[in-house]
């Protein structure tokens, strides 16, 4: 088997940017109908993946790789929509735990279902084994530390 040769770096990054933009466009069209921003949707997904006790604002910040003030704004939007709820920690009254509500779970399930169909249409020309390889590759790249 021949040794893999990367394309020119600028070409590789341009392909990656184009792929990301196209994927974001597919996702954006689906979540906008639910009156959520991309970041609110991602935040809701992170919260739903947390423990039943909830996630702290710091934990959400780390998962999203954004600042605490950004998380505060995102969570406030989800609280307003009643997709999440916030509880003060008994041991530290400054700390807050955020959990997803039933309404939030329902909207997330609806979006996930709609997105699955949209992504199937978007990727219909790509063989399934290549999609699996793509997902495994971006998963590995996202977990690497420099």
C-alpha cells in the first residue's frame, strides 16, 4: 500500500472549512425552525449528556470550549425557553447545576430525528464505510492534545 500523502495544507484546510460550512448549513436549517441557535442546541445536547444531578456551568464551559460568561448567556436562553432548569448547590450557594427538562428532552429528540433524516439526504452519495471512517477520524482528531 502506498504511503499516504497529504494534499497541500491550504487545500486541506479549505476542504475542511467547506465541509464544515455545508454541515452547519444542514444543521442550522433544522434547528432554526425550533427557535434555537446552534450554540443553544449544542449546549442543550451537552446538558442532556450530563449526569442526572446536572452539570455545573464550568463543566458545560469545558465541554463547549467557551468562556463562563458565554455559558451563562446560553443557559439563560435555555432557562427562558424552559428547556433546562438550574439548581443552587446545597454545599456551595454560588454554584449552580443545570439539568435538562422534559420539554428540553422532547425538543432535542425532535431535532435529532429531523437532523438524522437531513444528514442521510446530505450524505446519500457517500458509502457508509467512508462515513464511519470519517466519524472515527474526527473523533480521534478532536481527542488529541498537542
